[in-house]
C-alpha cells in the first residue's frame, strides 16, 4: 500500500521560509519520478516542481530561484524548500509519485 505523508506546512509572513517533507512508503522510491503540486482556492492544481530518478529538476516559472526540490532516497523522503514566500504561494501543497499517486496535502498560508 502506497502512502505519501506531507508535513511542514503552516502560516508564514511574506519573505519567510518553509520546508515541506513528503515521507513515502510502499514504493521503490529511488526508481520513481516525484513532484510537488499545489492548488489554491478556486484554481486548478498546478505543478510546482519535479525531480527524476537521477536528480534532474524542473520548476514552474513562478517559483524558480525561490523553491528547491530535493530527494533523499535512503530516507524515502521528498523535500521542498520554499524561500522568499509570497502571498500568491498560499495553497495546499501535494506530494506526487509520477503524477498518479497523491498525498493528502499540506496547507501553506503566506500573509502579506
């Protein structure tokens, strides 16, 4: 049974930082393409960043230079370091395996 459990969300002021974690179980983590997505109220879910099995990364233009995705295969954990947060980053952030399996999400709220 695959489980993806996000943690690290919360409330932060604009300009602040948060680090999201996604603990994965039930999959061969090192062999899977992983990603972070987010969904703001009234908007569609969108890709934030993804990382392939050799560590190559891809970012949405809106977060380039501010967010960093990484993975620790030994700990089967995916991370998203978010710096210089903006109010428009407010959303529920989801961890994903291959854009087909999803965690329950972590709320990130950035106040102005």
